[in-house]
C-alpha cells in the first residue's frame, strides 16, 4: 500500500495550498469589504441638522465650530441645515460661527432654517448660508451693535497707563462704531446683492417678519425645517437621505440673558452668585428679545410676596433675591 | 524540503496582503479634515473700517467785550431729600439734569473773561409755604434771576410763578439759552409752558443720520443756515441726541442738521433746525454738546464761545436785590460799549 502511504501526504499539501489561497482571499475580502460596502451604500447620504439655539455665547460657538468641522471631515454628510432660534449675543461668538458656516458652505450646501427668531448675532452666523429659509412669522435682522453710551468715569489711581482701567468716551464711541460697521460690512459682503435696500437702511438694524424678509432680501424662501432639509438634500442630489441632528450649546452652557437699563447681562445659573453674572457691554443682540430686568423684578416680587418674604427695599441682597427669583421663575 | 520556500512565500504574501490592505483601507477611509481653503474676508481688512478715535481739541474763546456780567445756570438738577447737604447729580451721580463738568467749557470761558457764573439748585429747605393769591413773594429762581444778566437752563418743568420770573427776565433784556433734550420716550421733549413763555417750540423725536455722523447715528452734524454772530467759526457742530426746535420768529434758524438727517418719529428726512434764536432767546435741541468731550468735536468749541458772547451781550441791567447793586454797566469814558448786538 505504497500509494495509501503517499496519498495523505499529497492530499495534505493540496489542502494546504487551497487553504492558503482561501485564507488569502478571505483576508483580501475582509480588507476590501468596508470599501465595497461604503461604495454601494452611498457615502454622502446624510443631511446634518445643526442646532443654533439660545443666546450666542462661547459655549454655543465652541459646539457649532466643532460640529461643523466634524461634518466637513465626514464624507457621509452631504449637506447641512442650520436650525436657528436665537436673539444673538456676544460679538466674538457670532463671528466664530460666521466663519465656521462660511467655511462649511464652501464644501457643501448649507441652508439656514429660522424658527422663531434669528436676529443680530444669529443673523451674522447664518449669513454665509446658501439660502435662508424662514417661516412667515419668523423674525430676522437687527444687524447692529447694542452698547450703552460711553460714560466718563473717574480714573482710578494705580494702573500703569491711562487706558488700562479707564477710557476716553470718544475712543469708546469709535470702538462701538467700528464694531457696528464690522457687522454691517460683513452682512453687505454676504448678502449685499440680495438686500433690496442701501447700506444705511441695513445699518438701521430693523427686524423683519419672514413674509417681509423674503421680499427685502433678508431671507430667500418661506419654508419649514423639513423643507429646508429637503432642499439641501436636493441641491446635493442625495436621493434617499437620513437626517442627523446635532445638538449644541448644552443645557448648562447657555446663560439667561437679561437687560438692565443700559446693558445686557448673562446669568449662568438659576440661583446666581456674583460669579454667575456676566455683564456683556457690547453685544450683537436683538434688544427687545432680551427680557428687561424690571420685568423679572416684577415677577419675583409677586413670588416674594406670596412666599411671605419681607425684605427692605433698598438692600442689595433684595435686588439679588428678586433677580434670582425672577430667573428661576 | 521543497515546501519550505512555498510556505515561506505564502506567509510573506499573506502578511503583505493584510498589512498592505490595512494601509490602503486606512488611506481610503481616512476621516481627517482636508486642508482648509484660505477664505479672504476683505470686508474685515478695509482700513476705512476703523473709526477715528482721536478725541480732538477744544479752544473756547470769547469775542464780546462786555463788562462783567452775571450768568445764572439752572442745570436741571432736582433737589435731593430735604436736609441733603450736597446735590449728588452736580458731581455726576444720580439722574436728571447735567453735571457740573458738562457745563464747564461754557462756564470756564465766562469766568476767564471776567464774568460771574452762578448755579441755581432749588433748596428744598427754603420751599415756600402755600401762598395766597396776590401775595406772592419772589420765588427762589426769581431772586436769583433778579441779580443775573443772562440765564442758561437745562430744565423744562417750571412752576407758573417761576415762568413769570423768566418771562419778566426776558422782557427786561436778559438773554436766555434753553438747552433741551429729546425726552426718554421721545414723545415730547420740552414742557409746553416754558416753550410758550420763551416763544419757542420743540418737536417729538430725535434727529439721526445714518450716512454721515460723529461716531454714532444719533450724534448728528449741524451746519449754519447763514452767516451770523452765533455761527462765526462754526462750519459744523455736533449734537448728540438732538431734537428739532423752532420759534415763532422768521429767519430765526441758526443751525440745521446736514443733508441725510432724518427724524426718529417720521423716519423721513428733516431740515428742522436744532438751534434757533428769537431775539434774546436761543433754543438748542440738545444739552450734551457743551460737555468737555463734545466741545472737542467738530466746531462745538467755537459755538460755545459764540453762545458765551450771546449771553453777556445783553440789554439787561439787573436791579439786584433791592436795587443795591445798581446797573452793571455804568457809563464810563474810555470803556468799550458794554452791550452791543450779538447779531
């Protein structure tokens, strides 16, 4: 039985060869599979909806910047819709979002979808979008700066230079004008061709309802978020697409905005201490959209009264208490 | 023994395929950000964008050669609580009226030229008891006006008997400068009774200019309607938060807002004057233009000097308390005429 002795040896070699080939093919296949899967699965089939909601501040700008950077790097996202609901806020945060949206709109279709309001810094942020969708009663506009009139304060002794802790009213006026012009110029650069009005009229910082905004060039289309998403998908020929909503800002990151007689104040807590109250001297915010502190005091006065609290009128702690109660309510 | 090279080759090939495949896959599915394209935002780099923040210079000079006159200033400061030792608003604290520093350029010019400047702040401790008709003692203001040759006021809410004192002051040749403001609601700046006493009018709303202004749309430029003493050297004046003023007299317009100015209430172009003169009364639709900061803007310093000239160039000879002080301009040989016409 010499053959039976040799046979196993020959068969084993053959099987080994087959096994090697199969193993190699499997390995190659395993390597190629993701690419093949991705190729047949359409890489750009997602419309990302990025929320820009609440007061414009650093936390919101951080999130929007990071989401948009992620989207630009992600091949599966084919278009972006910004879901806006903001009265504006800090100038630098507005500019950061503006730049991020501008960069994204160079890569893919970006459509802004305004919910109830996108004014001032919110308008700044969405201006580079390819199209702005509004609802008939949305509010857009307020292209300008909010700031109190510069006041002459007594110069403290000690700082190393005259502008370290003090300022000249004229210098402050000039700075405010520059900040306002920066905003208006950027909006003229982005949408100057759309605006049906001269720069001076834009700089009046009026707000417009959606119905008027589509006529005067502050917006392009009347439409809901869904319609904006569909328009973005259609513009990028996505066919069947999925919607990926990116939340921003975070619950804790967004402050309450209130205004006093002269300026806007951000409050970062329900029951704020001094560290949670941040005065915002110059803001890109739609002033009437920010509740006045008197209103809050009035609300909380009722609360204090029903709560049976008795406090003197002039104490500082009372004012803080009113503020806290009002914000909490 | 011939299988060893085959197996070795198979091992090498498989390893190469796996590692090479991983490399290719990693490259193909790389999720890194593409190099960001440079975005040119030229609108951020326009040199014209930076507003000029040079505060400017002010030289308030007077031409009038009148002898020492007494100018009473009512800064519109409300008296503090009875017994309050010091009117806080005068040093810039609290609301209402103008602060001491705000009238300094005008006051300094008057003082430097040898005139007296008095500030009238009602004293709550000297408030008169309710009076019977026909037995009115002079008001606090009336007592001060009796000693004055000219009157500058930033207040509009006067009592009827104070208005009487102002009216007789004007009738006796005293010069009055009324600096009024758009009110907080921008609905009606002045008080009608004072306006009627001085024969001037004020309009609701403030004047603004979006196209050409002094660092803010509400800081409007005004220019002279024609050559006159009040506008000498004044090519343009800056009025922060100005309201239109008028008067019954013809040809009384002195300064009008420049072209492109609009009124807040109508949002329509306005040419309504911001400074008018009706004989011995000058009404100005702004009270901030003579503060030290604003005196340095445009030709406000020249305007303030002209107003100082107007104040001291009056036809009034105050009787003084009990007539004791006598006329301020006794005829003296060699002296220039004290009272000319201020144009």
